C-alpha cells in the first residue's frame, strides 16, 4: 500500500441501464468498493441509456446526441473522467466522444441541438474510462493492492474481457486487444490465480441473444467450456451484458447440451469486493442465477 | 536478422496437421511474407500459401499470426524477431483449409456474390453522353467500403460466423453497403430487403473483430451498422434485430433507460416471448426482472425525447449519422499533430528543405498548391477539396442530384 | 479437354476482364482463366490514374492526348493505334463510370483529372491513389453480374495450336492439381508483364511473362521487348510503387542536398517530365554521388498533412509500412525500379496476333501505343480500350466459326514436360536462378545500358538457361503446388529476358527507355526508327524488324 494516502479521485459515475436494474449488484458493489480504491463517485442523474450499440445502429445521429448529453452532464460535474462499469457504455461513449472531439463542426451542431432542449454545452474535455482501467494501473491499482486485504486465497479466476473493452483498439486504446493484461493483473493483486483460455477476448453473444439466440448460444458456450476445462472456479467480467449472457443464459446452454456447467460469473467489482471484504448486502450474490457463494465458501475458511 | 516461425502445416489428402518450426536468416526489412518465401525457397518447397502484390492491395496473403488474421505482406517481422518471439502462423479461420496456409475461398465469394455486388444505376444517363455528375461529398459515404480488397481477414475472425457459418459476414455486408450507400444506385430497397433476411445484417454480434483486423481501414462492423440504419430509415424493420434496435430508441425517449423487461417481447413478439416464460421466471426469482414492469424513468428524460425530435429534422438520418463521424475517428488512426511546414523542416534530423538550382539553398519553397517555377509543371490538380480518403468527408450533405431510387416511386 | 467456350480469356486483370465483358456482351460464351483470383491481379496495384481527354480540368482533346503519347513513345508508337486509343478513351471512361467505378470528383460533380508526366493537360482520371483497385473492383462486379465463369487458380501453360489456329490452353490446376485443357474458338491473352525479371520491381510476384512466353513458344513474334520502363519512384529498398500522382499533386524530387535536381534535366516539366527522363535523371544523381544509399528523395512535406491524407493516403500507408517513414514529416527514399513492358506480343489494332484465333491485350501485348516509353496513366487506359477491342474481335470471330477441337498430343506434350519437372529428384532450387536473373538484369539491362553489359547479360542468360533444365521441384503433391508453378514461371522469365536483351544489344541508339549514354547517346531515326521483332527459333531468339506506322506526326527532338 502506498504510504501517503492521496485525495480520492473524483469521477463522474455513469452506471448505465443494467446496473440500474437487472444488475443492481454491480452498482451496489461498485459504490461500496469505490472509496477503498481511492475513487469518489459523483453519480450522474440526468442521463439516459448510451444506446448500447442499438441506437448507434438504428439512429446514429440520435446516438451521437444522446451520448453528447451524457458527456455534457459529466463535464458539468467538474470531473475530468466519466467512469463507466460496462463495456458497451464505454465503447459508445468513447466513440461519440472522439467524434465530437475530432470535429469542431459536428461538436458545434450537437451543442446547438443540446442547447435547444436545455442541456448544457459539451466542450470536449471529458475522458471516458472504465472502472477496470481505473484500478488496473496507477493510484487505483496501488490502492487496490491495499484494499484486497482478505485475498482470494488462490481462487482460480477466469478473466473474461468481452469485446467492447478491447475493440476497436483505436477507440479503446488501453491495452493490446489480443494480449490484454488488466484483469489478470487485478486477479493476481487480489490473491487469485488467473486462468488463461483463448475465448477470453471473444464475444458473449449478448447483442443478438434476443434476436438470434441460437447463434448467440454458440458464442456463449466457448468461454464457459474453455474456462471450466482450464480449471476455473469462477469467471470475472467487466461488463454487465457479458455477465447477463454468461450467467442467465448458462441455464439455456445446460438445457440444450444436457451438461451441467455451474460456472459462477462475477462482476469485476464483486470479485475485488470479495477480496476487500465487502458484505453480501453490497455484493448481492443472491441475485445471480448461478450462485457464486458455494465456490467462494472456501475463502471463508 | 534471425527469424523463427512456427507454421501449422496441413495436408488435405491425409488430414494431418503438424506444427513445424523454421529458423531463417532474413533482411531487417522483411515482412512475414518475405520470411515465408525464404522458408519455401531454401528450407521447404512444399510450404503452400498465396501471395502476389506484396504491397497490401491484392488481398492474397491473409493468414493468422498468433491467432490473429493479418496480411503477411503488411506484417514487418523486425520487432517480433528482436523480441525473441516465435510467432505461430496458421491458415485463416472460418474457411476450410486446402493446404497449409491456403484456404478455400469459395464460401467467401459465394457470399460476396449474394450481395448483388454491382451498381444498378438509378439515374438517367446524361443526354450529352458524358459522366453523371455527382459531388465527391455524396460519394464519400462509401469511401471506406470501397477500400475493401477482399482478403478475408475480417471473415477469418468473425465470431458470429463461427457460430452461424451461413452468416453473410463482414466483407459481404461491407460490399453491400458500398452499393446501398452509393447515391447512384437505384436498388437500395431491394438490396436492404435481401440483406435483412436471416443470416444478414442482424446476425452481426458486434464483436468488432472485423474492424480490428481489417488491414485497409474498411471497418466492416461500421458498414453493417450503416446498413441497419438505412434499413430502419426506410422502414425495413421486420427482423427481430431491427425491432431490438428500435426498442432501445423507444426506451431512450420514453424512460431514458432501457426498458429491459420488455426487450424480449418487443424483439420477438409477445407470442414467441411466451415460450420464454420459464426462463423469465428464473430471472424474476433472482430479481433480474420484475413481475410487473414499472418503468424506471430517468431524470429530465424530456430532454432526451425533445432531442430526438430536433435531430430527426436535420437530414442526418440513416447512414449519414455514421458517416459524419468518420472524419474524426479516422484522425485517431492518422496520428499527426498538425505542425506547420516550418516546424516540420526544423525537426531534428530532418532532411534538407527543397530548393531549385539557382535559388539559395533553403531558399524559396513554394507553398502547397502554388506550383513550381515553370509553366505550372507542379501545379496541383483540379478536383474537389474532398478527395477519397477525405478529411472533410464529415460534410456529407444531401445533394441536389435527383437520384431516383427504385422502390421509392 | 474439360470444357470449351467461344472465347477464352487468359488473365483476369483489367485487360482480361474488360475483354471478357465485351465478348459476353457481343453474345459469346466466354470464360476466363487466371492463375489468381481476378481481384488479385496486378492491375489492382495501379495507383495514379487513367488517361482520357475528357477536358474536365483544362482544355484537352484526343489529338493532344495522341500527340503527347506519340512524343512520349519517342516516336516508336504506332500512330494509327494511338489515334484510336486517344479517341476511344473518353467513351471507355464514361462506361466505367456508368458501371459504378468510384472515381474522384471535382467540385462541379464531373470526374476529377490530375496532371501526370509529359501530359499537355491534366488528363489523368483517378480514384485517390488506388485507381487500379477501383477498376479491378468494378470490372469484377460486372463479371459477377454476367456470371462469367472463371477457371480460378488455373496456371495457363501452353497454347493449343491445331489446324493452324489457336483452339485452347493447357493449364495446371493449382488448387486441385492435374493438367486441364480448356478449349476456345478464340483465345485472348491478357496475362500482364514480367517485371519479376528484375530484383527491384514494382511488379507482383505473379508478373512473370507467362502469356508472352506462351506466345513466344508458339512461334509468335514479340515486339519491342528491349523497352522496359523504369518507374522513377519506387520505394527503397523494396521497389514498391509510389505513384506518379504524388508528383502530379506537387511532390518534389530532391537529392541529398535538398536540390530539386529535375530543373537541370527537364527545366520546364521538372518532376513531371516523362518517366524515362526522370528515371535517368535520378540514376545520374545517384551515380554521381548526390543520392543517399542509392536513392533520391521524394518530398511531400510541403503538400501538408491534409492533402496527403486526402489524395495520397495509400502512398502514405505504403511509405509507413515498408520504409517506416511518414511522408508528412520526412521525404521518402526512392529509386528507379522495373515497372512496365512497353513491348509484348505483336497485335493489330483489334488485338489479333499472327495466329488465327489468338488475340492479346494489355501489358502482355504490343499494339503499340507506348513505343519506347509509356506515359503514366496510359497503361490502365490501354487495358480498357484494347481489352474491349480484343474482346469484341475475338467474339466476332468465334461467333462466325463453330468447332473446337484439341488433339491429344497437345496435352501429352505438356504432360511430358510436367513429368520431367516433377520427377527430377535432385538439382538446383529455382530461387538461385531467379535471384541471379533479378540481380543481373538490374545490373546489365536497367536504366542505362552498355554494349559490354548487354553482351555479358546474354552470356549470363545463356548460363541460366543451361542450368534451368536441372531445377528441382521439392513439392511433388497435387494440391496447391506453387513450387511447381514458380519453377515454370522462372522458365518464362528467362526466355522473355533473352528476347529483351537480344533486341537491346542491336539497337545501337538511345530511344525512350533504351538509354546508351556511353556509346550511342542519341536517337538514330535513320537506322532505328523501326520496331524490333523477336521470335523463338531452334531454342534461341531470331531477330527482325517491322515498320512503325505513321499518320501525322514527324519525329522531332524530344524535350521536356
């Protein structure tokens, strides 16, 4: 642990749709963990969905404006960083942000439209960063090492990145999209043992799980199968959509393959939260379809 | 330099696979393709791979290095060799292997041909027998898609295609956008109807591997998103994928947040969704969904609602909403800082500044566009300020040219 | 014979696809044979543009285009062909545009045109710096639309001459193995050039003169083979092409001191003199010690980032990838590199060769519109205009004749040669010969030529040709045996190279790309205003000459 406790970093916190509803446990665990890793969260209230790639696909001009609105409210908090807890939000916000930052005419038009509906202007100064990046390097990482005092006692953790935190790398830019390291670093810092397997950077199928379930299931099975084969006790992901796909649709995979997988999927904040000693009230494991508590029990011994 | 390579060999006759390792001596400027040539010439003449132009335009030499599709001719080996890494070279994915690094491209071209990959002119030929006039700005809509060299690197990595081999996939759909986005084409609606079928646009799982691997900057995923936007703009939205996408828009303007619990019924229809009841119940048990969805409404959501109204009146509908951002996003890859010419000439180690014989060294340098000293020999060409690869292609405004689209009659 | 067609086009680059489209539209049953997939053809690597006197950017007409071409050819071009070419080019461009070619546009919505070397007007229609790519795509799209069959990855090896006419081609099926003969009432050769004879070349690996060699071995004349164009701006050290469009957009050539040396060689046209002139100037700078590592510098810095990214993005990508240089910040080292065969299979203005039923178009052919030196932007145009004409005449002949037959002996002969190659267990690997060929051609038959060098090169080629029958193919398999096809390609390059140097040594003058500054520094119209003709006879080259066809331009001194 660093000897001198720096002031916490103030970040505008955008929780996105899932953490507001089906993945409330992501929100509660992130909020509970934040102070321990040196983050002060200023939760954005006057914000909407980022569009999740769907508005980007359906009405791209509206997508730019919706995200500009989120960025504008983030900027209004006075924070330099807009922190996300979801891959899809991260890509959508970063992409819109670069579009606006790199094109003054577009920014001007968008700001004019924002003004028309009563939204403050966006100057282009906010950086969008995922919670993962905040604790994988720098001060956040130093704090994390201290916070994870309980440790994971060698728990075998399969990191699952998903897509939109790595690709397109020119927009994400945090780490090598083919050889990412951030989740592994965090797992190790928490005293866990990270498991390697090829599908960790592949797709969870979520974007088409409602419209093309069979195709999506063909994707979901890969990381689950490979991680179990590599001996994983649990899997961790920085994305609540990947989480929903891997956790909730696992039962459908079990039904269609006749196999019992039972691989618990943890949100990143939950995994670190376990190591940091958060309580069930904050972790809310009971909200998971595949209950992680049995796998985590041995940590209590 | 010493270069080590491990190559997955494959013999279609016996079905045998073997990982062979080669150690070669190569010049420092060598690409992966150069290294394979050295292996084939001097070590093992039986190694099979495709090649031709060796300048990343013919699209022959797509293959995988350490599991990632690359053009062998674009991949310089110096850093890898210096780093002591021995990369594993294998054939592209999602296509049957013929021998070693050679894949059967027939499935690839079948999908290409399924797109009706040719222009169906939707304009009247000018009476004077000359070219149809259209602005560069309007043509720039398909600038990126027109860069595709059909190498297959995107297809190799497509996650959706791994799961659904019939998926048309990133290259075919990018080719489709090359025509849907072409303001000269008159078959937009027919094309979109076709691309909206099963295994089409809405099969894309947005893994972004295609954008990541494309060696030419085509960004096929973005092309697919443009097709989606054009489909919805033209009301071609029967597919569940389109309904799914539209539900996000509806959610954003009504409650602000995604109305998650209604997503499946809104996507699949209520009848199909009934089949999901058991699944829904298991989610409800864990608080993932609520038995009676009560919209959870974002603060100031009226702003988001009004914003949509404002935006929809501004002629940036459909794919143009994507195209307007391409200029800025391209800058991310260009990586230049906008120095002045003087600053560039003054950089440490810079090559001498150009001068004409007779002028003092370092003397008069003609500003760009001013031409050389003699009869306009180096005068710059005519043409619009927005060439292909344009930095200003954001300025895509619908032109005045009467483009008659079939199906829009 | 696995199949027969009215028209069989060998090669599927711009000329081949254009010929096939025309033959199809004329009502013929047409098929294409190519050792590559059509979009892999080297036409796709053409960058700068395609010339047609549209007059969009400045006053221009077919006559000026023809004159520039005649002058550029150093008066060796056949003027009737050149006039046809210049007149029909604009219509061909409009047709490409109607097919969907994505050309760059002017503010007024017309096709943009940029200045190119030795052109009296900005005449070069372009698509940024990927014009060839755009043409290959649009032609392929039209091939798909017509569903014209392609025998893909078929390596054409030998023409079938039967009953005094060409009736098909014997091929090696690269993908599946085996000799396959495809019959055709007419055959159009459109196989491209042979730049791989040189170590430093802009050409693809596929450019090995296969069509020229097939014609040569069938007894047909190759014309003006000594004229190999060296492109002035090929990237050091790989020889990868950087388009003339860079200079068209205002790029400078400088020596190590920063001097725009072209002022001393071509005081009016400077960097936009014709290619032979610029290449010689560069080579002189390099030879006289004003180069850097055997190169001069192509400087685009003053064009600015915006213009480079807009008009020359592909060139920037090439420089960054293959030389590690960003042309926004640093000039790019370039040198002359083998680029284009002005010579080739002799044809008439409709692509017909001496053999009934055999036609040729594109770089493998010699009509001749390029004479001793080709202008930038004229070769893409030639592929289209003469590809179309060859396709039309091949279809017309085929539709008025009915039978195709291939004697068994044709395949037997090829089978015997194949066996000889495949069954040989020991010998030299082809790369050694290929390397010696590439190095020696560059040394002895490049920008500047000497009697001594050429004589030496004929000896070297003799030695290589003696060793060639002993090359060993390591891959004995059927499937994708590129070891075999590369060995055959080597033979094609050796024989066509011998034609080039043999024709070169007897041309005791300097004309266009054939420069002999030390012994014959000037053009000699008295003795050498004629085409050279090379034929294969008794395993060697037989030389003769033919008349240059004049219409209205008398030879004059050529200055830029």
